[in-house]
C-alpha cells in the first residue's frame, strides 16, 4: 500500500513539474517580438504600432477587465498652467475614467501615457477608498489617439493597464470618448 501511495505522489509531482503554462497568443517574453500585439490594444501590430481599430459609443465607452463600460456623462477641462487638458466620464456605480490629452494634440496623433499625460479608472468615486483608483502611471501604461481636436470638440481612443496603490491590476481597453469643449 505504501508503494502505491508513494508512486502516486511521485507521478502527481512529476505531472505538475513537467506541465507548462500557456497564456494564449500573447508571449510575455520581453526578449522576443510577438506578432499578435499588445493584449491591451487588440489593434496593435506587435511592433510597437497601434491601429486603434475599434469603435466606441458617445460620450465615452471602454472595456474594464473585459466588461463593457458606458459613461452617462462626460466633461472636458482645458489645460492650464502647464497642465494638459483632460476628459472625464462618469458611469455606473459612481465609476469614472479620466484621460489626459496632450497639449496641442492634432488629429491622428498617438501619445503614450507618462507622468504628465496619463489616465486613470476609479471603481467608485464616492467611496473615499484609495484602493478604488487605478492609475496608468502605476501600471503598464497605454496610449491615447486623438481622432479630432477643434475649437468645439475633442474625440479620441485609448487603452491602458493600471494598478491601484496596493498593486491590484485593472485593464482598460477599447476606450473611446467625444467631448464638447
């Protein structure tokens, strides 16, 4: 009986040891270029380019961890004192998405999020809990593409990987906005 139990344990351990994980089509090895692109930007070409080939719903829409999100209202705040402009959309359950817009952004310009131009998602703006705020500057970053920017409107697309202050991740993909200035 002991031999059967010992052999079973060895077989179970060996099957765990020699099993590899495959996370789908995305290769997380930074030393290689994956032709399947960035999983946060399904339109990306895998070589650092972004095609932003999705559509959205006015005034702002996105997918948060794969679940559709729709803003019920949006506001535009112009840049001032060296700070970029931003749009913020308010959605269900007091959630919101904020996207900074680069100064003098022109149509079809693409900007990677950084310490000045960034984005964030708040799961609940009224909770007061800092764990509800996910920032691109803490996560894997992302990009914003300005589709149109004139005297009266700004329209764009975005995506970003974000984290809260305790390191929990949230992926915001297929983002879209159009706001009146």
